């Protein structure tokens, strides 16, 4: 669901997934039904999702936290 935090920062609608309006279960159902019938689109989403996943790897997230902590004077 497209909510105020999280998903829209990770999912590029139509590129590596689909965002549906928050709480709209019918839209979620239709989107999933369409995706399950479109194998090429699923493969495309999967390929793009792999690239985005590296952004959130342990190594990258740790580096961002260390950078932030150093910037704030909380890490030496």
C-alpha cells in the first residue's frame, strides 16, 4: 500500500513494483491478479528490485549510520 512512510521510498511504481492506494483492497486484488498473469512484468520487477535491494544491504545501511553518527559527533 502507498502509505506515508516506507514503501514509496523503496518501490518505484511500475518499475520494481506497484503501489496501490492505502486500504484499497480491491485495487490490491486487481493489481495482484494482473501481475500474476504477466510473467514478463514480474521478471522486470524482480530484476529492478534486486538493484534496489543492494541499497538496503547491511553494509550500505551500516555505512550510512556510521556517517550520520560521525557527522553528529557520536562516533569517532
